[in-house]
């Protein structure tokens, strides 16, 4: 990684700037810009974030001084009710948030140091709102770079997956936002007059947003708001969508390319939920340089050639043995001129009695001459077989993270144990390599013995030594088999078809490896369990099938222009006072009670002093999940948070929070607690408990 400190233009930082909105609310902002911008105006790049600019802006200094030194004014704004900004925040991605950001864009465009053109960017939340604001068409917004975000809030986020309640992430993220929204503004920024009163007002309005999310268990208008897939045509700005195969949001990249009518590009690496220049797994790329090519084209009118290149570029992953942490993923870059690509070939395998056999030309709508380059010769249609599965509630222990952050334990382990807890269908060894790009699809003929049930479908790459590597997967609430908007209870014993579209992927199966489809009726803690143990009947045969998007190899894959070496600008100076503990995941299994406790430490201490502001921060957040085998109603998810915020004698704040989710057969029970201390004095304490009916989950 190259740390760059020499740029074409000298840098100026405008700290603690204020943008006054039309209703009088002031938003806190930091701006990096060329020193000579007032005489030679430049385009602006905006990130509007809830993640506390003053004590959470470390990553900004790796990015925005770089672009500012190359001729841009870069602004990072605390959203209303977060960090040092005024007002209150009540949820993510609200209409108020979007209106505020449109006002900020207009303010930036009107500054004497701005050329009038604005770009918007961000990762995760700020990648979401970049797209959402673009759909409102503020006149000055010309281009967006969105990283690790989505166009569909219901399909791809921490709340629901396939219509299932996220056991792993919904409560964890709701509890995280409860915790960080409890922190105060900084008195050295906002002033000491009325500081505690503002903090107490923020605490009094603060609650665990899991309550709101659980009140909308179907894909209703709440989720459609902020989901730009509802009207791709509303976005006129140029869009560069970037994702990672081990990030939770990568499905959106291909949907955006297929749906947006305007200028667009897509890039998917092997990456986790990180910027592509500082990422695990590698290879890292020169993301800041790649982004500059896009900004220069759309905000400065410079022909950089970025739009002459293929629309979609992805990392084609080769097999690598599963491990808790994969630092570098083998593979190669490949590209498609357009998306959907007309060159992809749909090939079909049928599920037999534990087998997976490729269909002939007459099987569904598989394409291409039978047997050409295929791993299994086409044969007669398999005889239908009824398979019965009554799986273990603890299936899913080896799933890894839904959204990897690059920490140990994020990656799925060898799937052989999970395969043993599932119905599996395995092919013969492939006679030739097979590469897929896109979204595999599995159609299943099923029956269940309960009115509510779910399934998890996994596609694995089985090596000659028997090791089973997870390639891609999806979960589906079977009451949502026809619609996420209007689910319907299952009729016990009645046969039905469910089609499961797996997460998108680019993967190269080597010759001699085997394909495996695995189906289970549980997947804890990824998703909240069905209220009763389910007996699943799967009718294997010609009607149950796997369809793969096969990508023929291209000679010009080797001719792609390589990315530049990863670079950053110098990081914000900080001093480590206490080294952090290890982040990661662990599983404790009480064999006597058959109870599993799964724990994820995503913030484990460390005490840091920002040597620019003098602020000392320390954060601990631990997520835990418990379940007893055979008792789905024993499931509990919990997040405990602790933070200290100190600056000399003027600021000494401690926050302790707890969020917990349980359920009965008919309702969810959500508890949250907050305790806030100022110089050791308890100044606020609250506990809430809410009951939310279960709606066919």
C-alpha cells in the first residue's frame, strides 16, 4: 500500500463548518479542498453519514485529502441528529434525511470554491443514501459512486433475507444504532451552553430501531421507500456501483446495471465490507485512482476512457480451501461489455436421489449442445423420489458472516458438517472446468408439515479430497414463495414449488471437482427459526433442478487493463493508549443441554486518542446468539455495548446499552436498555419492552 503525500494542489481543511437548513437545523460538516479553490473553483464530492464525524472520521483522512489534492472539494456531513449536528434521528433512510441531503448538495454547489457540479459517494449507509438522493434528481448532482449498498432495502440489508427475519444482523444492527445514537455531541464543537439538555433530548428520543423493522415483516411501502429499484428511471446521474463477493450487498451491482437507464458501471471484487484499496480478502486495487477517473469524466468533462471500458468487471474466484480468514482469494479479473450479458449460457442439472445430473437439450430451457464441455453426460430423466428431512435446529453454525468485515471467523468453514445436516445432491466429477457468473437458481418441489417454514439452499464446490466449499446460498421463507408483499400460510402436506434465486457469484469449478446442492429447513443464527420444528418433503426428479449461468471463457480476459496499485493519503494522527482485544467469532456448545452460544466481538476495546482533537474513545460491542437443539423458541439474540468518550476535564461520558430479541410462537419480544453517565454521574436511564406480532415468519 502506497501512502501518497504529494498532490497537484495544496490542501486546506475547513473543520467544524455549519450548514443551516431551511427549517433552521444546523448540520456539522468538515470540508477538504484545494487551497486555491476560491480562485479556481472545483467540483464537490459529498458523503452524508450518521457515523460521528468528530470521533469516527479516521477513514475519511485516507480518502478525502487524496481527492482534494487532485482538484475536488470533499465534504463529510453528520446527518441530522447524529454526531455534532442538531435535531433528532428516528430511523435510517428517512424522507427527512433525503431532503436534508438535497439541501446540502445545493449549498455545496453555491459555494464560491465549487464549480457547481457535485458527486455523492459512500459505503454502506452512505452508499444507500447516495442512490436514494440521486433518485430525487437534485440539479447539481451529476455522478454517484456507491459501495457495498443496495437498490432494495428489503432484499439485501440487515433486516430480512428471502422474507426471513435476520437472526444474525437485525437485532445486532438495531442495538448498534441504539448505542451510538446515545452518544452526545462534543461540547468543544457545539458549545457548553445547553449541551447536556441537548444530549438528554437525544437520549429520550432514542430507541432500538429493530422495533420499527419488525413492524414491517412484509415488503410493504416502508421498504419500498428508499429502494431505488422501484423506479430505476428516476436516476439520471452516472452511477458506479462497487461490491464484494463476501460483502452482504453485492447482488445490487448486477441489478443496478440491468435496471438503470443512464450511464453506469459495475465492479465486484472478492472483497468484504471495506473500501477496495484497504480490504480483506485481496487483491486490493487502486480504488482512489479508479474513482478519480470516474469523477474526472463526469464532474470535470475530462475524457479518461473510463466509460469506454466494459460495463461490468468482476473477480472470477478460483477454488481455495475454506478457512476462518482468507487474506487473498485466488482468481482473475474478467469483464462483460454489457449486463445482462448475452454471452451467458443457462445450463440445468436435475436433483435425483442424492445425485445431481446435467439435463439434456430437452430439459427445460437449458441451452447449448448436450454434453459439449459438460461435466456429466445427459441421460434419461430421473425417476421422482420423495426425500424427507427433519433437520437439526443448529444447522447454520458453520455459515460465517452474512456481511464479512474482514475479521477472523467471517468466512464459512468446510461445509461437510452442514452438508451432513442437510439434504444433499452431488454431481459426478466435472470432466472440464466450469465457470459461472450471475445468479444460480434452484427450483424445488416441496411439502411441509407446518404452516410456517423456511429453507436454506447452498451451492458448494466439492474438491477431490471431499472438502466442501460454500460458493453461494440463499434462504427463503416458504410463506413468501410467491410474493414478499402478500405471503400465504402453507397447507401442511400440500405439494408446491419454490424457486430460490441464490446470491450472485463468479466462481470457477475445476475439472475433477463436483457440484453440490444442499437444502435444509434451518439456518441459525443467519435467520430466525420457524416457531415449530419442520418436517420437509422434497420431491427429487426432473421437476427439482439447478440452473447455472455458465460463462464461456474469453481470450480477451487476459487483455484487461490492470488496476493501479492501492494508494491512500496520510491517515489522521492518533495514539493507541490501550491495544484492542481480538475481533472475531466463537462458538460454545454445551453438550449436556445441547445449547449453542455463538458470539461475535465486532468492537473489542482499544483506547485511542485523536491527536488533532484530543478526544479519547473506547468502544466495546459484543453480539451473542443462543439456541437449544429441538426448541426453536429458545432462540435469543443480544447486543451489549459500552463506550467512553473523554476530552480533558470538559468531556467524560460513558454509555452502556443492551438490546435483546426473543420470540414465542406468535410474537417477538424486544427489550432495550440505556444508561448514560456524565463524569461518573448517572444522568439518564431507560428500559423498554415491546411485543410485536409474528407475521407468517
